[in-house]
C-alpha cells in the first residue's frame, strides 16, 4: 500500500480531537499554530479558546491593545509570539481588508510566520502543496530514512526535506501534513517508541539498524547563559511599584524595579536606596531566591520584599505605583513574576 494511504489510515484511527482540526479558517489555524510553538497541546488549548472568544476575527485582534493581548498570553512564555501576532493582524487588517492572504509567499512575509507555520496555514486552510516540517516530522523522517546528518545543520535539513518530498502526498496536502505531524507526536515519539506496533517498521531504516534511540542526531545545543535578576517588591500600604520592560523576551511586560547582571552580586540590595529621592526608611521583610530556565538562559532571581514608611519618590521616572490587586490583571507579567506573586498570596 502507498505510504500516504497507510499514514492517513493510521491518522484517522489515532488522531486527537483538537478544535483547530475541524476548521479551514486560516485565522484560527494561525492562532493555534503560534500558540502551539514551544507549548504542549494541553497547555495551549485553554489559551486558544480564550483568544478565539476574545478576538473572533483578525480585525478584532488588530484593534486590541497590546497590553490586553499580553494579559491573555500570560503564562505561555515567548512573548514575542504575541507581539508578532498582533503586528501581523494589524497588517492584515490594514493591507488585506482583514482577509487572511491565501498564497504561501504572502503568508510567509507576515511577522512571526516562518516556513513551518506558513506551510501549515497554506496546506490546512487552502490545500496548497507545502509539506510541513516540525520537530516531530524531523524525528520521524530521520529515523524512517536513517538520515544521520545532524538535523540542526543545513545539510541535515536538506536531506530531510528531500526525503519528505519523496513521500509527500500533493493531492491531499492538508490531511497528509496533519497525519505526519500527529504520527511523530504520538507514535514515533522521542523516547522508546512502540516500533513493534508501527505500521512502517518494515521499511524504517533506524529500526532495522537498531538506531532508533540515537536518531535524530543534533550537532549542538544552544549554550545556556547564567543571568542574575534582583527584584525589589516594594510595598507602601496596599500598593506596590512596577516598571515596563523595554527590551528582551519580556519586552512590554511589567516587573518590579530590578537590577540585571551576568554576575552574582551580594551588594545589589545596596543599590536600592539609589532609587529614591526622598529617603524613605527601608525595611527588608523577606528575601527569596529561585531559578527560572529559559531555552537560552538560566535566571537566578532574588526577590526582596521591602516595606517603606512613606510614599517613595523614584529617581527612575518609568516606575509607577499600582495596587497589588492590579498585578497580572491590568498589567501583564512574566511567568517568573507571576509565580512569585502566587507564592506570596499563598504564604
Ligand atoms: S519503527 Fe519506530 S522509529 Fe521507525 S518510524 Fe516506526 S516508531 Fe518510528
């Protein structure tokens, strides 16, 4: 039987019921694909429903404020995805009358849409013959064809693309793409796949050569850099003080006044008094240190909880006063700050 027939048959019997599979609406497919980048399906599902409910059309999303979008995105991480989503929605609203473009190269030109997402939208929504290549497909193809070039090199990528081109079903790209991604996600899993129950075991080179556990190869992982954040959770009566980040992955999110460095510093707390112009009396109530791992960086975060005896005047004029209740409801926060607030309310 032809490869595609076996794969699609497997898919029909094993696929998960996910809401974005029942639609050909490119907007909904786009939202789901962006949410699912670096995010598990179970975690992304509630965010997908929340987005579609709050912003049912591209124009609704285009006209929303970035702050409201980031509030909805809180907890998902990789906030540039939300900012790019907004930017692309504004462009579609402005230049394409709110109608999602239906050709691959225009889709690819939108902010935050790479080759994988463009192929997913083009094939699922418009049945255009563009194969998708996500991490699950890379793994499955590298094992099936026994490709030993590292998949994070140009040569490895080219080999995988070529191999995928051989089995790709041009006549039904939408269902073929869904099926191959699902196969990688559910059957040809990273650890201990059930090869003895696999429909392709008779042709799988990695299985024949006992290399399933080794493939795919990767040349090298991103070097993780240590970073040290010191946050000042300053309290005056029921209020606290925050600032908006202007750069980095948490750009435009809000945080406590902070010092960031590449070296651990015991003296950072001394710098706090330099924040004020009117010398309030500083009382340190608590300090708490935690680790937060991002893909390329390990953050050692220390939070000082500080009570003040009078309303502070800040030297840095982007710091402003809010009620503690407004944290996370009116002002979007990174997961690191959210977790700290949760810990504080549970103490
Ligand atoms: S035999 Fe094993 S490694 Fe090969 S495609 Fe099937 S599940 Fe993946």
